[in-house]
C-alpha cells in the first residue's frame, strides 16, 4: 500500500481535530453563547412540546425525566428530549459547522 493511500497519520488526525475544536471554541467566543442555540421557532416548538408533557413540572419549569431546566435545555442546538419527543437540530448545527469549516479552510489557505 502506498503512503498516499494510507491517509493522514494518527498524529495528523489529532492535530486536525484539535484545530477544528479550537475553531469551534473561537466561533462561540466571537459569536457569543447564543451561537449554538436553536432558532426561535424551534425553541418555541420544543417548549410547547415539553409544556404539554406529563413529565413537565410547570412550577419549576423542569423535566421530571432528566431533571433539566427546560427554558435552557430547549435552547441548546444539540440537546434532545430524553423521551424522544424532540431531537437535536442537526440542520442548524450542520449550517454552523459549515460556516466554521469555511473559516478554517480560508485561514489555512492564507498560511
């Protein structure tokens, strides 16, 4: 097998992952903590689903299944309902990852 067909070494893969992780941290730092939250319509839909669930404590605004504070949990882009009533917003996450990847690519091209 030629070296070209083997792909990057484990060390190079680790460096690539570290660079990408750093870019995500920078993205969040630049865009603010709301950068990894769902759009308002998704948030409202999640809240509505939770508020109608029998495992929702309306006094504490808490899920009795996982114990999470729903106004915060429903905002997080990659969070999901433990009862599978709503899932992570993969479409929005994919768009944000694409934005980070493009920035990372343009940064590496200028080096």
